[in-house]
């Protein structure tokens, strides 16, 4: 396979400024030529597990029934292959767990024998090889990979190499930092870890003396990535696109732009990649996705790239927006649309750089058509007249169709410039007689102090200073900045003072070993994830679980309710288990307000007003809002659709393990009609929105951590926040 000897003309023009968002150049002659996407038709009605490539064939592996499909013509066509059926019965006798295929059809899998975990290799010529133990007794699931004639196993931090034909096993290395992905050629193993990419030299049998900083910066920490080594470089496939990187070179060249193709659909996991060498040296790419779609990208010399796109921009990835772009593209195929992410993994890019690049475009009367404002300084852009008034769109939205009292919370006296796609509701759970009528942050603190005096222990079920500040901010952060974009220092001082009081009483009831505990489940990419952590520790359903498992005596717990399928069933089930508890809006400095998510604005200078308005309307429509997973939809019918999902709900159990060794299970049921009526009332009573610009939020939280840990006083923190933000707020 040959490396491309030129920079491929991309499907569209991008603005190359420190890897910033893709700005279109005006009046530029675009030469024909670019990569075109198509979906490869597969005759088999199955979803394969992976795509693996050998010297001649490309195999789609089915690790359930072992009915594979193989292409012998470079991925143009696939035929069913029965060469693995003979070993299927033998493999299934062992009840295999994780399994990996080679291009020849050999299978590596692990199973249990006499209560011990073992690794097995089954070959297409009917050999079953029991490998020497490489899995040990540790409770870590092994992950299998294939590359250049060998299987590779990640077992915890250990890396093993297994001959794909003989089963000969070799320990390679112990890796610092948990590995997340692995690829290999005949010279190197490429190990993607949380903080970078580690190269292992197979010839020398050691970690390579020279590491690749550009590759490491680009690929490190990515969970959904495919790497295909190729001569003196590698291809990398991520949702943002397909890239070529010459080893130890200084760039990542984008060949296929995922933002305008199905590759950008983040609902899909990338399950396998093959590269097909063509006579003109422009390689083709096959990428198999978890939803059973096989994407193919071929370079066509006469392809004419689109000259104009509806550009949707967010500073950070928002999976709800990404989902909307994909769905909008499918519904309106005649409108070319792309999703740009400012913080897109470009080497050396900072948030400040990305915002400056965006501001430069907007100041020139250009820039993206749709702006997702969750991480962009909304009030500053509003003052500068950058945003289009959306009152015309709002005028078509009736109260019967939408939660307009929430949408109107984003409005100003001059108009409506931002609309949220969804929202979450900060709530507090406790004894009704105690939480009823409590609205302010000071009242909340006094109530918790009273409860602490009685119990002398944990009162609100959070385990460290980060969680306390994050919880209290959910119902207070909207008070930290006044309407004229000046800091409300009195509100900031009150917030930090009350947070310190709560921290000092709360932390006494939290054992030292629990203070860095993270319990939760991953969330989709959203501002909630960035502020409350990968495991969603700001969610009230997680707080309910912690109340049951860690703090059974705590009288209160709180967090945001975000309306996702499991979130609702978990929340109400834990609520019932906690017995005779009531719930309501979380008291705070901006009591009664929800937190809006995925905030949409239109660039006032757009020359695609009609298409931009259509995109916003589609994002708010029932059709799309049924897919909204980052909060309750602002569309009422889509909200009611959530309540009707009980038809597909299956009762499950939640296993609880307490620190004292006690273990039990809680039934997780779909909420009752009474539960939903209580939720309806909470949502109807919402009084506005609770938002805070990133810089302000981060400053208050970071300085607040120092207050809670005793590094500085409240007064010193307020001064530091004021000094830090004055220049920012004056811009």
C-alpha cells in the first residue's frame, strides 16, 4: 500500500487557522476532486462485530453465529463465507465472552473453565488451542485486537501478543496509564492511552525510544478511534473524519470530513477499518459501524465539492446537536450542512484561541450560521448585535405545543435571541415538612445545619468539595452576573459563604475513604458532562443511588433530573425506596429556574436565514425532540412521548453494595401516573432559566474550592474572582 504523495483536495474548504472552525473562503475556485461517501450494500441480514483486513481479503466477522462475509475485490462486494461454521459448535460449547477474529477467520476468545478464566484460540482448520494463562485472577475484562498476523490482548495495564495461527503467546509490556485502544503493524504497536499514544517497538521488544508527539496529542484519550498503520505513516478514523499522519510529521491531514458525512454520526461506534490501495495512489477507506452500516469513501476526480454549507458551530462537542445535524441532513438532503467544533482536538488549540477565531469571523460579517451558545459568552454576543432575533420563530410556537414559559426565560426586553433544545431540573429530596417553603440558599443552609445538629453526620449525600459546589451552583449560578454583564459580587460572596458552611458540616459525616469516590454512569457530550463530570455525579438519580448505598442516614439529597429513560425510572424507584420522602425544586439564589441545554442562536449576518430558521424549527419539532437525550424536550408532545415509553420498559434490578459489606437489590420500575403528575407540576412551575457563562462559572468554582479547603477566605476568593474576570467582562 502506498502513502499518498500529495495533500488530497478535501470535500470542502476549511479555514486553516490553528485548526479552528472551518471558515469558508469567498470567491475561491475549487478544483474538482474529493472523497465521496457511499453505503456498501450487504446481503446478509445481520449486524457484524468487526471488520478486519488481511493481505488479500477483507472480512466482516459475526461473532454471534460465526456467519462471516468476505470481500475478495477490495470491499466492492461481500459474499457469505462458511469457513467458520465448523468451529462454531466447538466455540459455543465454551460459552465464549469477548471474541476477536483474524482475516482468515480464526477466533480468539476467553471463557471460564473450572471457575478460572482462560483464553482459547479456535482456527478454521479445526484446531482448538488452550493458551497459557494470560488473564490472571484480576477482575479486569480483557480487550482483544488484531494486527499484522497477531492478536493482541490488553489485560488491565498489560499487553500480550498472540500468534493468530499457532497461539504462541508473548508478554510485551506493562503500560502506565490505562490503555484504551491498540493497533499494530510488523514494526510497532500503537497503544492509545488516556494521556496520549504510546509506541512499542516490536523489533527491539521495548517501548520505542522516539515517540510521536503530534499523533499522541491528536489521538490520546479517544475512546472511539480506529488506527490503520500504512508504510511510513498511519490512517486515523474518528467521527471528525479520516486523517493521514506521516510518522513523526508535524500535521494530521484530513482526507474525509466527518462533519458532512455519516461518519460524523456519534450514535455509531466505529467497529473496524480497511484501506484499499487503488492504481492512482488515492486509497479508499471502508469503515464498519456498530449499527450495521458499512461506509465506503472513494476519491473521485470529477467530484465537485459543495461550495456552500449551512454551518452549525459549538465550542465543544454537543452530542444532541450532532444528532440533530445528522437527522436534519437525512430529512433535507438538498441542504448541505456541516457541524463544526471549535475545540476539535487540534494540536495546541485552547478555548481562548477558538473563541478568538470565531469572533474574528463574526466581526467580519461571516462565521457559522447556527451558534450553539452553551459555552460561548452569550451576553457579549448579544450586546454586539451578532445574534438574530428569533421572535418570528417564537411567534409560531403555541403554549399547547411548547413549554414557552421556559423558552421565554431566555428572552430579553428587546427580543428572543436564544432558544434551548432541552432543559434539566435541579431538585431536592427530603422530608416534606422540612423542605416545603424553603427557597433561598441561606434557608437551605440553615435547614441543613439544623439536621446536622440532630444527626451529627452526613446530611446531603455528597462526598467532596467539588460535588458540594456543583450541586449548589445548579440553582444559584444565574445570580452571579447582572443583566448588564457585570459581576454580582454580593451574590458570589453569599454563595461561597453558604457553600463553606454546608461543606464544614457535611464533610464531618463523610469517611475519608469516600471523599474521592465517583459513582455514576457516563453521559452524552454536553455542558452537563463538562461541569459535573464524566460519570454525571450532578444527577439526582445518581444521588439517590448514593443515598441508598453510601449514606442511608442522610435526610436529604439533590441534583438535576434530566428526563432520560433510565434517569426517570431510577430516580422514582430510589425515591420510593427511601420511604416517605418528598421532592421539589432545589433551593438557591435563583430558585425555581431550570438549566437549559443546547442553546441555539442564528448569526445575524447569515445569508441563509431561511435554511437556518428551518434548522432551528426542526431541532424544536416533535419529530426530532423525541430523540432528545440531554434533558427534557421543550416540545410538549415529545415530553409526553417520554411518559409513554413504558410499553417497551422491562423491570430490572439495581444491585446495592454498602461499605459494611451488606448487599441487596432494588426493583427499578417505570414511574407511575402519580409520579408523572408530580413531575408535570414541577415543570409547569418553572420560573425561568439558570445559566452562567463558562469563564464566570469556572472562576467561581475554582476559587470556591480554595475556600472550602481552607486555602483562602471568602473575601480573598471574591477579590480574586473580581480581578480575574474584569478584563473578560469588559471585552
